């Protein structure tokens, strides 16, 4: 029965891709789960080794890419959701894509990032090889429940597991409340020379190191080398060159990522002359960003004013662009330094007015997609390939 | 008197959805108006002498777990102060959880009742998972004709916008004046289109946003009330950005 569902949905996925109805990264999985709610178990049983899940408020995408790359370098086959679709339907869709029509295939691992509230749904069904808990902080509370609710759901799920390796970030006070037989803690103690900047990335790299070390013991040097060669992905430190400007995207999802990004840009921008730095904040409140934007007031005011000393102007974009401009005004940033742009289309011509600048783009998720596509699809800029 | 002394109750525990932004807005506008501003953060450990002479009280909402950390202190050590403060027409802004705590009781989904400060005769019922949370944008108009006319005359704005996110339904046992009549959103209980409560110097509301970030005219009204002057007597400052913000978002929320 599951095999029939699989074949049917593989064909559907092919059609979706062929006729450009989307990238097939969620719908086939959605239907598969409707047809058999336990289908993920059937799929994970096809793996030679097992599933590695990565969850937390920030760093899921980067860490899952790091681990996937690491496993690749040992010539093992990994099923992976490259689009970052992190609900069960996205994970099932990745399996539909990777498992052949009529056989179990030869895949060693599945590496997936998992949305915080969806972890318990997955763990009802499957027993992973490893789970990585990166951190837990406020993220779009209009969509997610309070942090304790998430933590409790994780604890309940953990109690069903027996042979799973649990990796937890040692310094996170909330995560430290999780109880399990064997927990492997990581911190930022190991130092790496990486293209990934910022202290939050040190933690992502350390987490990946511990996971990879558990899979491939006695290969520490090789693991370190692979991790250090890793380049930023999809709006998370990605760089573009346009009009001789260097544009750096740093995804802003919530107060903690906003704070971390500000700290990073404060450091990086300090090496350039003040009039060379421009910060672009893209604030959308579409569903994927969170409808509530009040979190911009949970950002540390002193980080905004510290960064203000290094930069020439703040560009405010997105459907809540006036909110971000107002927030900057109340942080004490001079109104003359803020530029309000009411549409993404105008952003393009705005960019034409600059040359040789460092542009630091801090976008929410959907504004990142739009701005990224401006540079990608119009072929205006040459992407420094990640 | 030309000084605002703002007491912010439980800044660490009751600070959800950017409520701290309200303090920033009051502080900055005072600076621009040339009004002295002092902030006292009132925690469980703060000596009463430090805040007894405050003339503006602010308290925000918190997640249940955090709210329970300060609940005992609030009821045992702050009840008399806040009741006297209200009776003496002190000015205050109470958001979400803080608003609920001013009532008679808060009834949990398992029917347990938690006593409130009993400054007002209303109660709040938590629907738990039985009914949906009220989450979303809110647009309404100020009910009190005096406040509404004053703000309309001076700012050409008498609407209030914000973002609500609460599982509790608040029901008045007495005939209190609501803060807003809503065009968009659920407000106190989703049945009446009423939102919040205004009584003497207190404004109580479910609105986050933060509320004073989206409604600078309410910030000015609070400041002028403390100083016992009209908003018209505040120093003229540049409000173009604040007006643009309120009007643009009001249209956005109505769509």
C-alpha cells in the first residue's frame, strides 16, 4: 500500500516540477500523510543508518547544511530538504523525491531541520538516530505558543525515545531543563576558522562537529576541515556583488537573531569608513514572518545605537517599513539617517545610486526572498556562489 | 509639576510582545517635550519608598509561567498601593495580563479561580484549548467622548490600532466604559466589540504592538494627564512619522 502511495506521489511530484506548479517540496508529502499518517516511519525504515533532526529557534538551516555537507564528505548518501521545508510534509516530500519507484534505494542518512512545534509530531512516529537542540527563544509568539509549552512538548516526546543521541547547547538555560538518559552537550569551546561569522555560528559549527564526531569517530581532523570550508547558505550570511557594492544578507527572524546580526555587523562594518556602510532592514509581516511585529522592540536598543555610529544610513523596507523607521527613531537614531522605501521595486533603482558600498541587509524571511530574487532573477548581480 | 516619574512594574516578568516599547516611547517623547523623566523598575525587591511618589504606572503582560512568579508579590505587597493610586486618580497604562489582574478574578480553563487586585468589578475566563485565542490586528475608536474629541481636535486622530494575542475573555460585572469600540478585532470577549477599559486615570487594554508605538497620541494623552495639562499645551514636535505610521497601518489592518 505504502509503495503504491509512493509511486503515485513520485509521479505527482514530477508533474508539479515539470509544469512549474512549485518545487514539489511540500504538497506530495502533505498528500502522502493524508493517505497514511504513519508513512514517515515507512520511509525512515528505508535508511541504512537513520535520521538526524535539528531543531531550535535559530540556526536550524545552517546547522543542517553543515551536517549534511559533513556526511557527504564521507561519501555517504544523505536525504535532505534543500529548500528548508521543515514541517513533516516537507520531510516526507524529500523522501518521495529520493527513494526510487520500486526499491528501497541506498540512502544512509536523513538530515532534516524541524520546526520547534512539529518535533513532537515527528517523534510520535519515528525514533531518530540523533536530535540536535540548538537554542530556544522567542520567535513569532503569535504563531508559536509560549516557550514552556514547546519545552514541555519536547520533554514528553523525549520520554518515548530509547536509542537516540540527544545533543544540547550547554549554555541555553531553557534547554538545560530537558532530561534524558544520555545527553551530549556542546558549547562554543572548539574554535574554527570559518566563512560563517558571528558567535551564533560558532555554536552551529560546534553542534555539527559533535554530531559528525559521533557518526565518524577518529576522523576529527577531516570533520574540522570540512566544516571550515563551508560557505553561507540562503540569506544567512550570503554575499552578492551588485554595482560594485558588496551586499551581505543576514536573516532577521526574531529579537535574538536581530541582536546577533547587529553585533556581527557592528564588528564587520567597523573595518570600513563610516560613509561606506549602509544597513537595509526589510520588515514584512506575512504569515511566514509572523503577523506581529512588536518584537522589534525586544531588540537591544544599545546595539542599534552602537551600529548607528558605524553607518551612513538606514534603509527601511517591507510592508511594515514605517514601523522599523519609527522603532529606529525611538532608539534615538536621527530621522535624517533613515530612508523610507515603500516598495521592493523602488529598492532596485535605489541600489543603482550606489557604488562601492558595503550594504548590510537584515531582512525578515519573506522580505529576504523578495530582495534575493531582485539580485538573482534580474541577473543584476553576480552571486558569490555559496 | 513638570516631571514624569514612571513606575514600570515587573519589567522582567511582565514584558511580552515588545511591551517595553511603551516605556521607550514615553521616555523619548518626554525628552522631546522638555519634560523631565525618571524611570523606576519595580521588582519584587524594590522598596516602596522608591516608587510611592510615581505619577505614571505601567504594567505589561507576561506568559502564564512568568506571571505566576510575580503574582503573589503583586497581591500581597502591591495591592494597597495600586488601589490607593487608582482611587487618587493616578495615571496608568495596563496591558493584557496586567489588565486582567486588575479585575476580581481570573478563571482558568479547569474552573480554578485566581484572585485579582479587585480594583475593578470584572472577571476574565481563560478558554484554554476549548476555544480559539484572539490573535490579530485591531482597529477601533476611542469611546470616551472627551478623550476622543480632544485627540481628534489636536491630532485629527481618534482611532487606536494594535495587535491582540490573548486566550482570556473579560466580562464586566459593572457598567464600565470600554477604551475602544472595534472595527477590526475581538477585544474584551469577542461578543461586544468592546476593547479595554477606561476609568479615572487608568487605561487598560489588550493591545500590544506596542500600543504607544502605534498610537503616539495616546502616549501624549498619558503624559499630559500626568502633568494636568491638555495635549494642546505640550511643546510642538515633529509627528510626521508617527502620523504616517498610524494611518498607513490602520489601512493595512483594515484590508
